[in-house]
C-alpha cells in the first residue's frame, strides 16, 4: 500500500470539471495519495462556461467532488479562489463542494515567513485581451473548441508517428492561439506582488506550470489538470516545488 505524502500546503487549479478533457482519475488519485493542512483551489475548478447542452458530468467527476468535500470534513483548510471560468457560477461551486471559503485573492504566509500572493491569474490579463470577451461570445463557440480539443487528443493517442506529425502540424497554431488568449505579462505579476508586499505570486490560468524569478519576485504557476496534471506543494520548511 502506497503511503500518502504529507505537505504543509497544496495548490491546484484549472481542473475544468464539467468538461470531457478533465483528468478526473489522475487528480482523484493525487488527492488520495497526498495530504496537506491547506488545499488551495486556485480557480477554474468548475467550468461554468461549458454550462448547458455541452455540460459533461461523469460518476468519476462526482467522486472527485466528493473527495474534496472529504478533505474539508477531515479538517483540512480548503479555500476556493474563483477563476474566470467559475466566478460567474458561485452557486454551482457551492452545490458541488458545500459552503466553502472563497476569496478572489489572499496572502499565504509560508513556513519560513515569506508572503505569497495567491490568485487565479486572469486578473493579470490585459484589458484588450480577447480572453475577457469569451464569456460574452457564449458557450457555443467554447463548446466547439472543446470538441476540437477532444478530437486532437483522441487522434494523438491512436495514431502512429506520421499521424501525430499531422496532428501537431494543425495543433501548433491552435496552441499558440490559446496562449495568446490566456497569457499575461510579467509586469502585471510584478506590480501585483509589489502592491501586496509579497515575495512570491502563486497562480494558474494559463495551463502551463512555471517556477522562476521575475526581478526579485518568485513566480510559481501550478499548471492544470486538463493536460499537464501538475500541482504546487509546500514542504514543512516552506520550500515550494511544482510536481507532476
């Protein structure tokens, strides 16, 4: 029997419950084999943009929601920080996880005393970023993008090298377009850290884990559970790391 790993804090984001690409089984296994005093759900845990005919809810997703509830019941401090995909549907989040502590951003104090700003990350998008318009465009276009995502990953899992090369040919511009829609500038992260007198910023949103310095500010991104399956953890001494 595999013994669980103990951490002071765990950060996860961009699970996108309610969609087919959600790596439900992987995250459920992760939560059952890792324990923390505090679990931060750093936005886009539920995909409210996909609400409607395209909504996908499986027994495995129900089991994952119940596991998060179980964390709360056994005494873990579970905090939800809404992302751009779930901030408009707080009632749905509460229906799945029960009454849960929620805030758009907060300061986490690490074991070594470092102040860390935690927020989803869509707050760093520029005012002209098309990502802000996607909820207005509606769920139809978003559902079509989800179907393309599903198709690509089915193809890449079934095809040989030649098939994957063809898929990659089409995927590269699509991936760059997604990064354009969700990426934000370092200077916005730096400004937020300085405004909050924080030594680090921990966020999600762009579906790409990261760990680096922006000037003197530590920038850590916990990635996602749609494709990359990554999280950020804090050891008992305050050390942070990104784990897959």
